[in-house]
C-alpha cells in the first residue's frame, strides 16, 4: 500500500539528475533518511530550470499551477472559478493594473494548466478555453512524458483537484490547495469520521495541504490564497519543513534483504543511511 503519486514523482526527479539515478533500483527507490528533503530540493532546481527554459518562462517569473481534474464533472465544477480567481489575482498584483508602484509586469506571471491526456476533463477544458479568454501567459501540459511533474517542480503555488496529483505536489515541494466537490452533509460526515479528505493530510493527521471543500472553492478564495502565497514566499519552505518525513511515509516500503544487508540501515558510498 502507498501513494503512487509520491513514488512516481520522486522516481521521475531521480531520473532527471545524474547524481541521483543510482537511487532508482528499478522495482524500488532509495530515500535518504536524514536529508531527503534537502536532496530533493537540490534536484528540483535543475528540473525547474529546464522546464522554464523549454517553455520560455523567466526563471524569476511567478508560476501558478492548476490541475482541474480528469473527469468532466470535476473540471466543469472548478474551471470558471479558477479562471476568475487567477484573473483577479493578476489584475491586483501585476502592472499596469495593480495599484502598487512596485508591481511586476504581467509577463512575469504565468499559469500552467495540467490536463490528463485523452480524458473527459481534458476535452472539457479545451472546449472551455476556446470560449473564454485567459488572462496572461498560459502553458498547457499533460501527463505525457511526466511533463506534469516537471510543471509542478517549476511552479510556485497551485490548485489541484484532490487525488494522487496532490501527493505528487508534496513530493515536488509545491504548496497547493486541494479542491474537493462535496455537499455540506457529505462534508459533515467526512469531518465526523475522518477529519481530512486529502491523502497526505490523512497520513500526517495534519493539514499539509489546505482543503477547499464545496462552497469554499470560489474565485474570491482562490485570489486570496494566491495573494497570501505570493507576498510570503517563505510559505513554500514552511510547507517543505512540515512535509518532511510524511512524503517518505506516504510511499510503500520494500523490506531489506537481510541475507545481504546486516546493518540496521542501508549505507551507500556517500556515508548516508537510506531505506
């Protein structure tokens, strides 16, 4: 058992870095017991740089990641509010529409929209975009070639319809809000029995990812959350600190072969312990 979203995301990052490819053993991966978050952060820097260069996004631009869901009903529920919330944020915080004399120009902001290739959600979103203008630069990626992982690693904040993508975001150090379409009585029963809906929050028994449920997921709230993250870039590092340990716990564990490994932990040439 485990969150394949975290496992696949970490495996993908390993494959993108020569110094970490050796940690991918084919049927399992190794993670540093003490410095996993630091290792990932160093590796993610290259993934971020490469993705932004490929899509002609400035390295210092503010990137918003959106994943409206794979199903048509999921995308239909949140796309209009995501568009309006992003537009409101950009109007308030980018020049020339911002009231701040220090506001960055609009071309320093980009929205990355992630779609699942061949899904009903992808079809709906493309039809929606054909009828509605998007404010600012928009980049569309899919799961083809795991480009959605690169996009998450290259972004600063995101909104994700709840699922394995949220688990991947935690592994890729992307602060997100989880969007969950739920009626009030469903939310009441969920809170009564479970407290959390997102898998990473359940694993940690703590709100690693803020959950926006039902009526909370409206464009005004999206604008507010974007603004809060934008003016407090330290929020990303606080999220990494809170998630450290839980990302590893979210993955399935492969027992060590004790006929080969007799020490408590697996030690590699770098002197660090891995499991």
